[in-house]
C-alpha cells in the first residue's frame, strides 16, 4: 500500500514537473500534493466506512428490531425511563411523563431512521456485487471474521487475489453508496 502511495506521488510529481512552470513557487506544488493526499485519505476512510457497515449489518438489524419494540412499548403506555428529569442543553429540567415519553419516542425514531438508512444504503451497495464470483469473500471476511489466509485456502485462490477481489468489491459498493465522494 505504501509502495502504491509512493507511485501515485511520483506520478503526480511528474505531471506537475511538466505542467507547472519552473518559475512557479514550490508552495503551489506542495499545496496541490497535500490536496491529493487528502483526497486519497478521504477515499480510504470511505472504504473503511463501507467495511465497517458490512461488519455492523447484523447489529444494525438487531438495533432496528429493538427500537421498534421499544416504540411499541411506548405506544402501550409503558416507559423505559423511570427518572422524571432530563438534560436539556446544559440544564436539568423536570419533565412530565408525557414529555418523557415524547423525548424517548423522538430519540428512538431518530435512531431507527439512522440505522434503517445505513442498512438500505448498504443493501444498495451490496446489490452491485451480489452476483460477483467472489462475493463470498465479503461474508467470510466481514461477517465470519476469517483471515485472508483462511479465505484463500477455502476458495483455493492466492492471498493476493483475495485482497484484490475484496478491494474491488468494496470500491464498487462505495461508489454505489457514496457516489462522487469516492472519486
């Protein structure tokens, strides 16, 4: 990965050496390189986020069920909080039971919406690679927690091929979920 980053920097340097006149201040060149490095870093963070979303999919689905169950309890008049006070901003305020229920409902609905949106986005992304020959790599690596070596042995392919195919699929999922942010 470090070698790839160095190759990218060398390539950018060669383009700048040809494109930026010699009389131009080197600060411009450094600023451009810094911006390119930031883009590469942002892209890496997006790929990590996709990997984390795949790992957390089952937990998010469990959370959604729990949020729905808690909302149902609220609908039946049962509350999960016993305290009659709540932090509002920096001050503690006494709330009526109805206000507590409303705060709980709003909080649960926001969490439900957030996790549902994550799952839906992940499903859209996964739909781009579901038919892929190496789709099982994602399940083995992120759900079952297999090592690259174990995946390699299971699929009877080289470890570098496992890494390459995993990265390729993560990239496609990221493009589907995040669109232009990945580019």
